[in-house]
C-alpha cells in the first residue's frame, strides 16, 4: 500500500504544478493583451499639426481696385494709362464677374481732368468688348480740394486668399508637446494663394485643351532628327 500512496501523492503534486503554470500563463497572456490594446490607442504628441489645416486657402469673391493717377491738366488718357487699363481688362477676362466700374473723384484738385480721363477709360473698356455686363461710371468723394485723386477701375473676381499672418497666442519656446507654433506656414500659404492665376484650379482640375497639331508635328520632327544624330555607331 505504501508504494501506491507515494505514487498518488506524486500525481497530485504534478497536477498542482501544472495548474499553477496554467494560471501564470493566463495572467501573462492577459497582461500582454492589455499592453497590446494600450499600444494601439496611444496618441503620439510629437506628430506636428498640418499647416494647411491651420491656414487654409479659400476661394472667395472680392473687389479688385486699380488706381490710375491723373494730372490736373490732362484731357484724355495717355498711352501708359491705356496700357494699365489693358492689364486690368486682361485680369478681368481671366476670372472677373459682373460689370466694370469706373469711379471718378469729386471735390479734388484734378476733378475736371479726372472726368475727361475717366470718360476715355470707360470708352476704351467698352470698345474692347470685354465687359458684357456693361461699364458703369460712378463718383466718390475725394480726401480734399488739394488732393490729386485717382480714377479707379473696379470689378469683382474670384480670388484665392488665406487669413492674416502674425498670430502668436502663446510662447513659441513652450515645446513640451513638440508641435509647431500657430503662425507656422502662414506666409507660405499666403504666397501660394497670391501666385495662383486661376482660383478655380483649387476646386478641381480643368478639362484638357485641344491639341495643337502643328506644334505636335514640330516637336515630333525635332525628336526624330535628334534621335538620328545620336544613333550609336558600332566599330568592327
């Protein structure tokens, strides 16, 4: 009977050790699972914010104002002034909307001259056929009788713009979260918005234009001639 009792005790001891091992393994697996779950939900504070989100470029409609200085004794727009007006017309063709408005000063030292020059500018715009909605002539009050007030050409257009720069809500030396400062990227976004010729390009791509067959033929011809000139020669 003694050998049987010893064998029974040894079996119980082995069973107890196996059960303890299983409990330890289960605890390790549980802790590892919690750690893995926590790893997937960690928010890394060192990732910087996107400057395009902080300083977005928006497309809005705004007034475009162009001042043309007029001398006191002028009777009609000169060549340089008409070239400046042609530049205004070119910008209007790209993204202008509505009528073009010629604003004439009242109460200025050059009021009479500005009236003559403004009438010539309005006729020049009308003759260009650009302003389908017409050319309006209005008056505005000048700063005083001694001022040389300009003739202003105004129209509405779509423009790309972003907010003003110079926001410093907190000390930039406070870098505990390793994030960029609030004004970061503002000047870049402003410069990019100023260089965009057609603000509609920000909303989506344009349709491809027609192919210039003559230009395409010239380019292909030059390519073929260049390929012939640089053909490798094999020496035997």
